[in-house]
């Protein structure tokens, strides 16, 4: 039997792509989301600690262990800080950051008690964002939540590395998921979408399958010496600014 991997946010987007990729690679990928779906085995709101603990306990009871986690559950949000209601701030931080923390907390508690396989007890991949690495106009709550995920990831890598658990984050660029389409489909964003696309040095948006491929690598034994990183998978978005001079060089 392949590794047992718990994937949150599995109803659509990056989470669904991760379940599909992991199953194709031979893993037992167990999906969870707040809504039902083809790749959802457990309906779960990651904000609820008792529900998170019970779901992870059920996975361990059924499969005997939990080898990996992909924390892909997340929501969009933001706006200029002076216009963001406190309840909206709490919603975004609770799902994106607290939810990631709760899943990590209970998965780690299970991982550190199980026997190592190929020299490690488990691996966690947290889906952060390039907006957790640098600021984005109007990002406020979303940027703060994903920046928190990046630092939480590094802290966990430090604390649990000595007991054989690796923890990494992926920082996607703008990926064509339903959440992304909901945001860029808002009134007034018609002219923003092509400018965002052009910020990616490959001059296109990413695909969920491209993020899933990196998640699969980070969970695999090929990444056995990789821990504590926040890996941009962003088509060059964070490489630096391009001020339009490259055509002068024939590029």
C-alpha cells in the first residue's frame, strides 16, 4: 500500500489536483473539504479543532498511520485595511492560518508516535502563496494569513525535524482555480487580469496540476533532505520586476 496522505480543500482547485496526482502515484489520498465532492472523503471545516482531531483519528484508525498532509483548504479575502470588517479578517485568518495550524497539530501528534518509514515519520506540505512572501495591493488579510503559514511552516520544520518529520510550504503564483476565477471575475477586474498575468515571467497563469506535482515531490522520498522551505511555484512572479526592457534585447 502507498503512503497515506490527508489533503484538505479537496473539493476543487489545488486540493482536488493533489488528490488526483497522489492517487495516480499510488498513494492513499484521503480528501476533506467543507463541501461534498468527488474527491472528498470527509466533510470538514478546518476551523473546528474537535472535528479536525476526529477526522485525523479516523484516518489513522482506518489506515494504521498518516504519512503525509497537504493543507490546501483556503479562502480569498482582503481589501484596504480600513475597509476590512473585523469579522472578515477573522474568517480569512481562521481558515487559512488557524485551519492549517489545527491540521498540522493533530497530524503531528499522530506522526511522532508511529514507526519511521524510509527514515522519516511523516511529511507536511502547506499551501501558502506568493502573497505570503511579498505584499500585494489590497491583500491585507489574505497576505497576513499566508505569511503566517510560511513562518508556521519554518517553525514546525525546526521543532519536528529531529523526530523525523519534514514540513515545507508551496507558494503558488496565480493559479486558474475556481477561487481565482471568482476573484478576477469581480466587477472592475476586467483590466486587472491581463496585468496580473503579465507579472508572471512565463506570461501565463499556473495550473492546479503544476502545484500538485510539486506537492507530490515534497511528500516523496526524493525530497528526503528538503525541509523548512517556502518554495515559489509562480512562473517567475517573485523573480523580480520586469520593466519592459527585454524586447530591446530581442527577447
